[in-house]
C-alpha cells in the first residue's frame, strides 16, 4: 500500500511540476508544528499551494508559543496551521491588533485535550477515573504525570493546574517528554506491558484511536481560571479542565493582503476528527512520513478537497481528481 502510494505521489508530482510554475503566487512560509495532525495539515496545504497555485512554500518547524511570538515580532511565518486558540492567551490580542487573521476551524469538530489513564487501568481501579482517586493512590499510576514538551501551550496550562491541585505534593511527579513522539511512545509502551500510565493527551490522534484511554475527571471548566493558567505570569492558578478547543488556521495580516487567493484556499482546508484520525492511523500503521500521509489523504478524499480549490487550481490538479 505504501509503495503504491509513493509511486502515485511521484507520478502526480512529476506531471504537475510544469503547470505549477504558471501561477504568480510568491514565497510562502507555513508552520510545521511538532505534532502529527498539524504536520499533516501543513503537508496537505503545502502540496495544494505548490501544485495548484504555484507557490514557493517554506515549511518552518515550530510549536505554538514560538510561532505566535515570531509572528508578533517579525510578521512571519505567514501561515500558522492548527493553532489551539483556547490554550494560547496571546492569540486574541494578536487578532485584535490585526497582526493575525483567523481563516477557518481547521479541525471542524474542535480539539479535545485532557488528562487520561489507559482503559485497562480504569477497569482494574475505577477510583482512578477521578483526580482525587489518583492523588489518594499515586502508586497505581506509577507516581508519574506524563506531560507535553516545553514550548507547547499545554506545558504552561498543565503546570499551573498541577500546582493549583497540589498533585506533586500527593506523590505524582511531573515528567515532561522531549517531543510529541516520545509522549505517544510512552502510551504505546504502557499498553504493551499493561503498565500504569497517567498524563496529558489530545484528539484527534492515531494514539487515542489505537489505545483506548479514559479521561480523568479533574475539575469543572472555569473560563477565567483557564485563561490565567495559560499564562506564565498567572499568580494564583486555579483548577480548570480544558474546554473543547477551537483549532484554527490563521495568517498574518500582511499575508492576507498579499495573497488573497491563497487565503481563500486556506479558508476551505478543514478536516473532521474522523478524517484526521483515519489518516493518522494509516500513517502510523505504514510508518509513513507526513508528506506520504498527505498524499494518502489527497488520493483517498478527493471528494472532500476538490471543493477547496479554485477552478484554475482544479485544472492543474486534474490528475489527482480523476
């Protein structure tokens, strides 16, 4: 399957190289955030911009906080994919200043963030389905909270929630993974051994599709507390669950004026959680790259993305739309 897909990608790309140069879209910079679904969004968008609209696309490896900081200070990168807006206090301010323009909910169902334990652990110890139960029995979760990497928005929010709830004082040590990949690997390893695991994760992902997890009851969602918890300067953290996240594609104000046709394309680039979860599961099962996962989406969901394009771009991508 993977080899056939790569062959298709090579043939399609070779057939489109001559046509993509016809457009006058200039240089475009787009984030490649360091988690799988965002990287797939970036690869899909980059392919369509390059082959359908003739853009010279530069992918910029980043994560949420550094990307927003860079855009605020320098106006770049042009495009930010899969920004989890609820978890990013700076986001609304940049919108108000006109430095950032929101284009679309790139995950149309919204994103789910939370603290989880494996289903087998919840079945064996139902008391662990609440944070109170975990804090009363820290040894049953291995005495560890698996957290997201430094630089992610959840890093700050989880840190403040852990502080507000005195989780570490109860004997559960916070452990921050170096990447999204090692966080996912920790869940897979726990499942392989039916070992204790407790920590942060989100959906849509191939991980939660493959490894059934139960969300831990932490606290009710409190908008003010969640906003404060998202800031490194939050002086009085208060416990709050995550809301269903608004997950968007946004662009710089300057890019919106410079490349209105590309902005129109990006307004249409949106995935349901089911679509993204299926693509990510395929990627994981086939040990595929993000670009290969993008081609899998493009060859499997032509009925979805055909309507994203202008008539001229549809002509250039006709080989994929047959």
